[in-house]
């Protein structure tokens, strides 16, 4: 079975319209229709990275418009969506049934993934490396997103390289961050 984020939310604004959210348009941060959807897709993607589910479609934001407010969240673990163009999809290639639970209060969004059997692994997602470089006058970030997968029975850990995430940095980096020229 394949889970498609956009298949589930495509008519979500039928009874109650979405609010405006922040988007980069022509190099400027503006409010535009659909606020909150990327927060939800980001949460889902983060949860999927901690399961044996196979991510078959994920798109990072092209521009990181402002620094992360969560210092312990690895760079490049976001998942943007855009109706008809960009989706977040995962496939269940296991014999396990999974259930996604999302809840909200006035301040926070909470997510859980439940399964019908005990899971064999624990997952630690991290950046093995992060580099900054200039490309055509833009500051780019390249983050290696990696996983340590711990077998809970044997206590053996496998290191798995997941992907490289590349995005433009749309804010001023601290002075202590080294920015290489492209090709260095």
C-alpha cells in the first residue's frame, strides 16, 4: 500500500479554508494560501524516517527562508508539497500494518505511528556532514542525511546513508560558518 499526503488533503479546505502561510515568491517571503500544510508534511516525513516504510517521493524546500527553531532537528529533513506537483509518498513493503495518528492543541501538533507488531529497529536520524557553498551568488547548503538503525534484539547498529539535501539559504548565516566557493 502507498500513502500519498496530497491524495488525503486535496479537498481538506472544502468546508474550512486554509490560512495563509509563508512562501518564497520571486525572492521574497510572502503570505500565500495553504498555511500549515508543510508543517504537517514535515512532521509526517520525520515520523516516516523512524519506520521501515519506504519513502518513494519527498521534496525538500528549495529555499530555507529562516533558521530552524529546533536546534536538534537535522538539516534537510523537511518535506514540502505543492498541489499537483510535489507530494509526500511512502510505501509499506512490510507485513506490518501501520496507523498514523495526528492531533493538535492550541500550540502544538502531535504525531504517532502505531503498528500491529513489535518493531525490530530503532532509528536515529542525523547529519553526517553539512557544507555551505556559493553558487551563482546564492548561498547553498548541502546536508548529508543519515540513519543509525539499531537492532533491538542483537544491539547491532547499521549506518545507512539516506540522501543529500541541497537548498538555498535565504538568511544571513552566522559569521563562524565557512562558505566555500563552488568547486572547492
